[in-house]
């Protein structure tokens, strides 16, 4: 539909390098779905590993403040300490 096309274009078009990196990180976290992704794994996996750790943490902080990403325990169904991961907040779908 037209709405989906407009949404896809907005996700791909960026006004700056920082905005492009932020959108790329958000997209990668969304692709991890409910399992999320941990910081140690991010530091070893593209597109996250393309950025310095400090810049990646800054982008993650901005995404959390914007309520696009959450950080917390993820239940794995295994005994022991739950893993902590970044998880994308589900997008609200308009009717």
C-alpha cells in the first residue's frame, strides 16, 4: 500500500551520517525481534561493529530515550541469570 511505501522511504532517507547510522542500528535491532541482541554480540557483529563502542552506546541511549528500544532481561527458558539485551519496541500500526 501507499502507507507502507511512505514508511519504508522515511526509514531509508536520512539527513545526516549520524541519522543514517541510527536508522541502521534500529533496523538491525528490529531484525533481532523478541530475542534482542546483547552489547557484546553487537560489538562483534555488523552493522554495530562498524561503529566505535562509545558512538554505539550513544546511539543506543538516544534510541532508548526515544522509546524505540528497551534494554532489559530476556527470558531464554534456561536456568540461571537471564541475558540482558536491547529489544526494539513494537511499532504502532495505524488503522
